[in-house]
C-alpha cells in the first residue's frame, strides 16, 4: 500500500468519526430546538454562534486552519439551525 493510500485510509477513518460526532450533535440540536420552541426562544442566537466560532478558532494557532474551521462551523451552525425549526 502506498503512502497516499495509507493517508487516505486515515482520512476515511476520520471522516466516519466526524460524521458520527455531527450526527450526535444534530440529535442534541433537535432537543435544543424543542426546548426553544416550547419556551418561545428564537432559533438564532448570534452571540452564542460567535462563542462557538471563537471556540473552534482557538483550537489552532495556524491562521489558515482557523479560517477553515470557521467556514466549516458556520456551515454546521446553519445546518443545525435548520434542524432546530
């Protein structure tokens, strides 16, 4: 097996882990949506969103990785808000 094949196997394994974690996150998001609906709380909370974004950006000192994480998490947040409705 080539070095590239080995690295791709690592990516495949990580992708499965990421997908499982996102699915678990989405289940919690649905519960949050139910609580917000019951309590009359709006789905969007810009302050909370920025806390999440800053939290993931702080995971690395690499500016390019920070930007990549932010883009990914903004997409995750948008998907999550759609699941909350």
